[in-house]
């Protein structure tokens, strides 16, 4: 498993049997799984939910798989954002789609039929490459995901396990704004129907008290009024 507590996988496939089988396999291995059968809906979910990896079929209604990938990479380039790991699924054995998909920035390519276990292994592999053990830093704030230590201007700061997971998630996604429900899903592996959004608010408050010089005027952990939170590098 990658350094992310409960990685969020978006499965995009128009075959209900494939979605069901992959959901069962991935969830049994600790992933949070969301599914859609439509390319247009997939683009909306990627924009709103910020999954950690996308498993993307090529043959989709609405927007075809390669076009979904192309639009995702164009968005990332325009926003100077970190590339989202994408694994392409295809029933086509020809070389052309594989070459085009990899040229567009796919991280892996799997030809149907395949075993759910192999797909899960590919997901773990691309997540390790996207989030290798080590540290992430931001102008005096350093998060070491290997040792689970946090340093502010060289001074070690003690955090709870959940505070660390929340800060590590935000620093891996700088400048991206996350709503409280999105953070509940990505960090707590929970939903608003199970857990209050106030949990996120309280953890952000505690984090500011530990890492910010002036919690009332934070340097890193910003509130986007009416939306959620972002980490400013």
C-alpha cells in the first residue's frame, strides 16, 4: 500500500460486472472505491472528488476513455498540478491504443481479460510511484512520510496519527481545495452520513495550533470560505 491511509480509486467502466468485481477486490484490500460507467461523469468526479488513482476503460459512453485522459492531462498542465495516476483498461489487443494511451500520459495499460488481483497489484504499484516513501516540504514545513515525522523550521512537531494523515494528504496536493466531505473520504475513509464534518474542522484547528506561528493568520493551512481547505506551499 502507498503512504496514503485509504487510497481512493475511481473505476470507470461501462460493464457492470467489471465494476462489481473490481470494487469487491479493491475494497477487500483496503481501498475506497467509487464507480461510474460514463466518461462525462468520470471527468466530473475527478474534478470534485480528487481520487488517488483512476482505472479507466477505453470504450465508454459520453466521452471515450482516451478523451477523458487527454482532458485530465490538459487540466493538470493548465493548473500546474501533480499528474493523477491513471491505469487504462482495454479489450483491444492491438498496439495502437496502448501507444496512444501511454503517449497521453497513462501510467499503466491492462488488456482484458485480466485477474482482479493483478489490477489491484497495478494500482498499488502506480500509487507507490506517485507517492514514494520520503518527505514532502513546503517553505519551512516538512512531512516525512517514511518516519511519520513533521518538522517546522527544523523543529519536530508531535501530531496524532490522524493529524499527520490529514497534513500529509494536504501537502501532497498543494493549492488544491478540498471540501470537508472529500477530506472525510480521503483521510478518514468515512462519509458525512457516518461522521460529522466538524471532525475535519476540529483537526484543522488543532493542526494550525501545532504547525502555524500564528494560527489566526495561517501560513500554510488556509480556509476557502464556503468551500473547504487548502495547503499553500
